[in-house]
């Protein structure tokens, strides 16, 4: 019996079944049929039917004859059912084994020191996926900067779609620059259709995930290669408050009215001015705006043209003479 999986079943349903019906109606099929030869269009379907003993080769008469499917079905389906039962039993044993590990963790010194854990490298994604899978009521996420890779967004899409299907309420915060990232727009469109809320903000903020207001996941002190899981109630409440304050100032991602887009452009312009006045380098300024260094340089060039300045020094002097601080909207 061949190994049977989704590919074989697809072949069986789409090509092999019509071939079997043809042979059954005619009573036999000559093995000289061009469709059955090595490069024939039905060769793979023929091999599958022969392997399943649904067609038998009568060498004496050079034909293939059909076999009653009821005599074959049990040989195919029954082993699969047995394997499924074995897998269920094995999964129960694994669950029991993990429960023992959980008891050991509760007794460990790390668990006694406090509800704060550190994850590094690939373990971060594994932990986040498992934590989101256990989310029951609310998922808050803050995702600064754009340019997330397709693989990362696809993984997030699958994970978040499952949460929304369970009835979880989801709110996500991006920077304004995310509106110009095509992959992010596609992700937001699908999530919004499923009930998620997404907003954008001009300010820089750190990455954060809060699950059911009981677990918060934030970056480590030196970058995204380390994640800190916080379960201390007071700290989680504080982080939720930070998120809520940012959420109130943010603008709906799906709002593309001209007035809203004009406000967003004005907010990004103001933040660019603040970065220049505060003396940040281009890489730092670009990161805080959530754009590339090249895009930030374009923003500066626009300001130079607006104030008729040839250098950044002239630009700063002219803005100072005009009392421009980048906080006028505030």
C-alpha cells in the first residue's frame, strides 16, 4: 500500500476516479492506450489505481480490469483510522508529560523570583505564538516602524486570524508611515474585515503585546533579539495605560479622508522639525518616524525647499527666526 496523503487524494479525486469510472463502464481498458504510457496524461492516475488494487492488469489479454471498491476501501481507510487513534493517545501522553514540567517550573527558583521571564532568538516567536493562542478576550499590540517582511506578516496574519475567529477583541497601533507599506495595508485590510481595530500615530513608541491584560511582552533593553514577558499585575496595568493614552491620540488606519491624510502629513512634518531641532542623527530620526533614512532625507529636503535654505544650518536658522518649533499643532 503506498503512502497516502493530500496530494494522492487530490489525484485520486480529480483524475483517478474518472479513469476508474471509464474502465468500470466499458469493462476493461487496453494497456496500449496512449494515455497510459510513460509520458501519458493518465499514467500517474493508473499507477495509483493499480497500487490501490482498484485496477488489475490482465497480462494475457493486455487489459486493465476494475475491482469492486468495497473490497478495497477497508484496506485503505482502516489503517488511517488506527493511526489517528494512536496519535490521539500519543498526544494525551505528551500532555501528561508536559503537566509534570509545569509542576517543576512552579517549584523552580526562577518562578519564585517573580513573574518576569526573558526569551531570546527563535524562542521569542514560539512564546508569542503560544501566548496569543491562549488569548481569550483582548489582544493589544503596538508595532512601531514599517518594512515587516512578508513571512513575518503572514505568520502574524494566521495567528491573529485564529484569535479573531475565537471572538478575541484586537487593537493594533502603528506609526503613520505604515500607511505607505503595501504589505501592511493588505494585512490591515484583512484584519479590519474580521473585526480588528487599527490606528496610526506620529510618535515613536516601543513594540508591545498585551494579552488579556494579564501578560505583556516587551523588547529587552538592547533590541528586539530579546523579549521580556511581564505578568506582574501592576506593571501590566501601567503598560495598558500607556497603550490607551497612545490609542486615544491615534487616527484610524481605515480613515483615508483628505482632511485626515492632511493632518497626518502635518504631524509627520512637525515631528521631522522636532528631530532636526533636537539634533538627532538621520538614522535615529528615521527610526523614530518609522521610515528609512532615505525617506527622512527626503522630508528634510522638502523643508529646505519650503524655507528656501541650502544647508541644514540655514534651515535651522530660518525656522528659528520664524519661531518654528514643530509643536505648533500641540
